[in-house]
């Protein structure tokens, strides 16, 4: 349950930042895992409806995000994700789209 909750936070972070004042800090770490289950269903649906694209840049640490999102998808189909190396490949409906990028 905690693994799912941690990765749920990844989906919620963009929406949480839009609801806070610019001078307010938001810290998401292992101390607030229980609050991640309170992410409203409408936020999850907004990710799907708006075809949210998240670009993760890196060569090693970025794969931790990808693997975590794939594990979350296996546990709960509401958190469907498509991961690809180019925008043209990101065509699946009803999911979070992840663009994999690497430093050259």
C-alpha cells in the first residue's frame, strides 16, 4: 500500500503546486505517505483527460520513476501509464504519458 501511495504522489504533485501560494513550501517525503491516499479521483481523471505529458530526463535515476509508475499501474489500472522515447510514440488513450529523455 505504501509503494502505491508514494507513486500516487507523483501524479498529484503538479496539481498540488497549482493550488498553493508561490511562497508556500510543499515537502513530500516518507513522513506524509498516508496523505497520498486522499488524492481526489477528479485529479486522476484530469491527468487522463488533459493527456498530461511528463518528461523525465536522466540516464539512471529517471528509470526509478518509470519502474515505480509501471508497478503502480500493475496494482491499480486507474494509474495507467505509457512510457516512450519520442512524443510520436505516445499515443495510448486514457493514461499518463511519460517522455523518456537522456542527457547527451
